[in-house]
C-alpha cells in the first residue's frame, strides 16, 4: 500500500481543510508490443439505432514499445487538447495540473489550469465514492482532494474540478457537458519505467466518477464503452452503444463477485492449444490501462510450462534482454512475430460452461512481442509479483485486433474480431480508413467550433485566456 499522507495543496485560498480520499486501482501501466498484421475481418454489421448519441475518438498507441493507447480530448472553454491514456481499470480521469505541478511530464502551457472550479467535498462524486480511506467531510466547502495509486506504484494527488467537455456526438449534435475530473498536481512514478508522457488518464471504470458513468447520468450517451486497438498503432474508442455490432459478438456477464469498480468476468477455464490446462474457476479483469496480461500463480506457471515445453529445442532462452521477464532468441534477430508464431499455440479463456462456453481466443501474436533487440518475449506476466494475488488482468496485448465492449447497461462484456484501424461504417462522416484525413483535429470532439462562442454560462474558465 502507498503512503496516504502525501502533502496536499489548496488550489485556491479560502478552503481551510482538505477532504482527502485514497483509491487503489487495479491498473498497471508498463512498457510494452509490436506492430504487425491485423486480423482481416469484414466490416461488422451495426445495430440500427437510428439517430444515436455516441462519441467516437480515434486512438493511437501500441503495446510495445509505447505501452499504452491514448485519445486526444478537449477540455474547457476555450478548449485545450489533452492526450489521455484510456483506462477501463480505473474510474477517475485526471489531467496534469498547473497548480503548480510536481512530477508533471508536460510543460506548463500543456497542463490544465484550474480556475476556481474545484468541487466541494460535499459533492456527491467526492463523498459518494466508496473509498477505503475516506474521511468525513469536515466543512462542506472544503476542496475535494484525491490520491489515486496504480498497481505499477505510480500515483497522482490532486483536487477534483468540474469543467466543460466539448463533444461531438454521432447524431451530429454538439454538447458541452460539465464533467468532474482530477487536477493532478503531484504525480509520482517510483517504478523502473519512465513516467508515461500522456497528460493524464481517461478513467472508464464502473464507478460513478468515470467519464462514461457521468455521460450516462447526464443522459448524453448509454453507459457502454467500446475499444478497438490495432497492432499497427491505430484504433478507436467509443462511449455509447452505436458501434456495438448486432450480431457476432461473444458476450459474457460481469462476475457475480465483481468489485463495484472493475470489469471482472468469470469464472473461466484456461485452455492451451484447445486442450484443458487444469486451471479453472479464475476471474479476469478487463483493463485497457494495463499494457500486458497478468496471470495468477497457478495460471502463470501452467502457461509457462506448456510454452517452454513447446519451444524447447526450437528457440533459446534469452536472459540479457530485460524488456520482459521471459524471452527467447533465434539464430538471427526476429523482425516480426509472424516468424515465430509457428512455435506457439493459441491460448483460450473459456467463460461459462464447458458446453456453452464463451471463448476468448488469444493467438500467439496477441501474447508475444518482438523487442528492439529482435527477441520474442512473453506478454503474460506473473501477477503475484506485483501483488495481484488472486486477480488476473487482461491488458492491451490481448485486446489487439478485437472490438471489446463494456456494457454497463446489461452488465456484460463482449468481444468480436475486428479491423481496428477502420472505423465501422456509421455513415458518410465516419467511413473509411483512419488515415490522417479521417483524423481531423477535434474528431469526436469539438475544437475550432468553440473558440469565440458565448461563454457567459461558464463562470469558471471564461476569463482564462489560455490556448
Ligand atoms: C443527439 O443526442 C443527444 C443526446 O442524446 C440529444 O440531446 C440530441 O437532441 C440528439 N440530436 C439529434 C439531432 O437527434
Ligand atoms: C511468481 O511470483 C511469485 C512472487 O514473486 C513467485 O513466488 C513465483 O515463483 C512466481 N512464479 C513463477 C512461475 O515464476
């Protein structure tokens, strides 16, 4: 556990006490994959909702070497663009805060500048959170401070603020809901990896403070999140249900014992090469904030043994390459995972019953990476080493080349193979490749539209002259 007694700071004079909460989330952001081919699957059929309201964002990133996928999001009026790591493993969205900031990776003019828009600790999203170490709200006017810790030991301390999020919906309407997020003025990153260069985190978990929960409670979108991450560094994220295909999706319900904030599924059985491994009854948390997948002791040992048996005599163990704990080398450096996939078998997670199971299939290219030294490494890591105990986490590496749907309305998770570098054909606006032309600034959100518009309603940022 982390030290919850970090110094907090008043963003504005006049707030005497600080309401403080602390969250530990299952989310690991590590280095970590590789750009290769995508499953070629035809354009999926979409549910016909008529005029719907979803927000769609192009996604950039990769598992290795970047280790994260991000969207560009406008916040404020006038709007400022922030790159945020998409994280279905945590709820709170936060942005590096010019308060001023410790441990920020962005220059000051790329940080968020609060403007008397902190939330009081009496606010539902502050006091209503079920936090392990929340303290009573001493004065309802106190600033609501937060501390969030991630399983890679990175952390952010800041204050909750509320500001406008200019969004363009699929139905053509533009909206500017006020959403709550963290202004993070103290980031720490004690782990072995450099701090992520993004301006912050886009929290898409199940809790009330997550962006999708807020949009849904404001009636803007359904509380459904879709992400599609390609191996080639592109993809898309959508909030709302318009991109959900009407058929072909494999659905599994949230686990009955799921923690209220995580997308936990299961129990599931682990198969290797379509055969049982004897590992069953395990739960999986779907977490886009984790680059890699983490198995518990039993599952990790089982998979490692089976893979080692298969590659014995074909590939040599490589111990110099520190990219990941388990690597192999060939006679010559590998350029692509396709050169080695013949040595590896498909891993399958079977949810539900043996007869009527829902299969989540992971081909070798979705659990291996090729490092910059040309070695092949296993993208499934030992969860016990980062203190996950009984948890298993499915991270970005397993999500490549599939559309993953987090359906909070029906309490289920779905997946379907997909061309993630293409947006599903919703209409004239969004068809075609996600090329640079299809990626205008402000796509899925509004940029230009906002400068110079009437801002008299927006007491907090109206005079802030930034951008
Ligand atoms: C689009 O959806 C939003 C949110 O549901 C709604 O408020 C708006 O009226 C819709 N616009 C059109 C043109 O239907
Ligand atoms: C996983 O990590 C734990 C804790 O460090 C260790 O005891 C265990 O042996 C590891 N398992 C494997 C297969 O390396």
